């Protein structure tokens, strides 16, 4: 009974991306069931949409930068929070996961308009906003890995004369590597697909793929955006598979 219910839920969640992929091969603008044929026409058309292609490139670059900064902030933060058991600080760092994206984006925009209005319209607020929503994912995955890591290994390393920094890089970091890899993958996915923050902070010079898709749909109604979305679905699925494999590495 429970397996059937879980299967039903997973099937429902997979229905939406399956329809998008199905629509991307549609020979007509209208969705046909059953299809009258299959075509790669919309994937070819995607190659001629400079705005969408630029959005893909911008999303990759921004997601890579945001993930790198999220790791630089999140890994030390996860270590400090886990070892010190500061529950309230953990709640503070994870709060961006609780707030709706629109509320978070509006609050950041209003704060910037008062403090650093000169940065509005540049790429830096966009990167900063993506870092803000990706750091919690790194903290959660790394913290979970630290919880199952024996702290006595660190004590033994320090007892043998290693400095705290040497202990972290030579003992702790290799032990939590699967959590770091998983956190990086999820941070990249979250940043790449973020729409609310990107909509508020994107500019004419820098537009991410979700915003470019939104603009395209406003002007055209054809499966080209389904083709772009399908490529994202395939890439995301691959990253999730890699994250799952990294998670299995944690288990003895």
C-alpha cells in the first residue's frame, strides 16, 4: 500500500517534466495526444534564439560563481555550527529556505536601494542573491555529513601535533567530501533554475535562462521553450544522479 502511494506521488511529480519533454518533440505548436509525428525542429529553432542561448550561458556562469562562493561560505559555517551546536544560528543561516523567493528578492532590492543603489543593474546583486539561496543547501548537506563523522579523529590528529588548520584540511575535509560534492550539485541546480531573484536582479546586459524563457513566452507560443527546458531537465537529472552517487559514498 505504502509503495503504491509513493509510486503514485513520484509519478505525479514526474508528469510535468515528462509533458515538457514530450511537447519539445511536437511537430505542431499545439500539444497533440497521440502525436502525429516527432521532430527536432524546435531544438533547431533554439539554436537561432540568441536570447535563450545567452541566458543558458549566463545561468551556467552565475550558477558556477554562486556555487563556488556558497562552498567557501557554507563549508566553514557548517563546521562551526555543527561543532558548536548553535541551534539559533543554524536557523538564521537556513532562513532563506523558509522565505518565499518574491519576499526575499523584494527585501534585498529595497535594502540595496538605500545602502548601495549604484550596484542596482549590475551583475553583482544577482550573484549575491544566488549565493544567499545556495549557502543553506551547502550547510545542510555538509552538516549532515559532519554529524556522522567521528570528531575523535580530529582530536587524534591534534594530539599527534597537527594544527587546527592542518586537521581541517587533512582529516575533516576528506571525511566530508561526499557532503561537499552533494551540496555543490544542489547549489548549482538551485541557482541555475532560480526565477524569482533572477527576475528582480537581472538586467539588459545579464539575463538568466529562466528570465529569458519568461520573456520568450510573453512574445511567442511554441515548443522552443520546451526544448530549452528539456535540455535543463536532462542536465538536472544527470546532476541529481551524480549527487545520489556521491551520497552513497558516505555510507560504509
